């Protein structure tokens, strides 16, 4: 048995079937019952499928159940929403969510970010709309609160459209590999469009950029799907001067929140400049709400 065998569709369905007590679904669980969980026949009846199909699913001979069957199995197995979504993914299906980009930062994520110490960090939604930033970010790049909330979008800053001045960073920021960075943002938005197909804000952003920015339109036509993970930037800080920083992007699970962390390599002049930028009281803005 391989590692994959232990996490596949059939094995997972069987594990969930065996953990579900008969009494929890209104079935008798007397002393003569040999199965601790549901029998295959009982799951099949509750899900409205044949026993043979349940057998083939658990044995890995049926691997592409329909969305309707998966939903019925999830209901019959009393799955949580997270387990239901996982079952859909194991079946090669998109989870049955509303298809909207989440705009909230979980308390646990906020708690971790608050304790990171001397870094500049911000959180963006799947469509690169800025949701939160810390004082270090405001010190290094300028306070995003000085820009209207609707214009705090990194993709719109990266690909300008029309007269609107979209600024996530108030000081000049140069990217080491501009083309690769542009392509990463575009392909990341394409990935988000597949993940959140019903989000009007995301769809509107893509239409705006395709229609209004030639570079974005050309890269969008490329069709690449990827995620923006890392970069290197130079910030022209008004007090600390030029600061080279590493930009690392972490993604928070199914919500596709992007946690962007800016830090300087330890032990060199960039670390000293970075610390000066973060400690300069004249440029420190308030942390994001």
C-alpha cells in the first residue's frame, strides 16, 4: 500500500463510513452487530446509490463520482463543511461554495502576524485587494490608509488603468525581475478566477485590467496558471535610502488569503537600512483595521 492509498477517495469514504455510529443516523446498534460503523448497504441506502457502487468507490475502481453523488455521500456521512469540500476535491470536483473571494482575516492568522516582530507584513484577498497591514509595512512602504480603500489593490498598482492613482506603496519600489513578477500576478489572478468563479469584484477587476492595460491583456492571453510566491524588491525609502528586501508570499488555505512578508537578509547593510526604516517615527502609519 502506498501513502497515496491511505488518503485517496475510496479509503477516505470507508474511514468516514466506519466512524459513523448507527445510532447517530437512527439505526439500531445492538450487541449482535458486527460492524462498529455503518455497513456499506446502509450508506448506499442513505446516499441513494447502489451497494455495488459504494464497493467500487471504496476499492478505487470508481474514481469520478458526479457532484450529485458526492453531495449525497457527504450528507449521508454527516460530514462537516471542511470534510465535504475535501471529499469533492478527492473526486476531482470543485467544492460547492458560493464562489466568492473571502475578505476576512482569521483571528489565528492575525495573532501569528502580530507576533512576527521586526518584519513588514500585509494580507491580501485572492484578488490582491489589501485587507490588513502592520506598522512595519506602513513604516517601510508608507501608510496604505492614505489611499482610498477601493484602490488598495496590488494588481491595479502593478497594471495601471486610467487616471486613478492606485498606491499600495507610497515610496518607489523596484522589482528585480519585472516581467516574471508581472506574469506571476496575472497567472495568480487566473488561478483565483477558477477558485472563485462567482465573485463579481474579481471578475470586474479582470475585465478592467484586460480592457485597460495592454501588458496585462497580453499576459492574460498567455493562459498560465500559477501562484505568486517570492520576489526581491528595492524600496527607495525617504529616510533609510535604498533597502533591498525579500518578498515572500504565503497562502492561507482555502480562503486563498495572501500573506506578504518583507524582510532583509541578516548581517548586511540592507538589514541596517531595513531596521532604520521600521523604526523611523516620521513614516510609521497606523496598522490596518
